[in-house]
C-alpha cells in the first residue's frame, strides 16, 4: 500500500522508524534531565476546541 493511501485510510503505522541516535546533538543537551512544562489552563481555554474535535493522542509510552 502506498504511503498516501495509508494516510488517507488513517493507518497509524509508522512508515519509517528511526533509531534513537543522538550522535549529532551536543552532549550539553543530551545529558540534561528532561523537565515537564506545565500547561497554562487559561491559554487552553482561549483556543477554539472545535479545531481538535475527533482528534486524540496517546504517547507511545502508553501503547502496548
């Protein structure tokens, strides 16, 4: 199946899966501990939520 057909059918399988290679990033960045950014609820309330109707997202870490 062609990539465009898979997109049209909303087939969520990845076409190309890259390795988790960070060799091209400076170690100053790759050694840092990740920090979560808190969501500002007032900004979220200002965004037209109809734009996201029917959309859902689950991070890969939540998938089996």
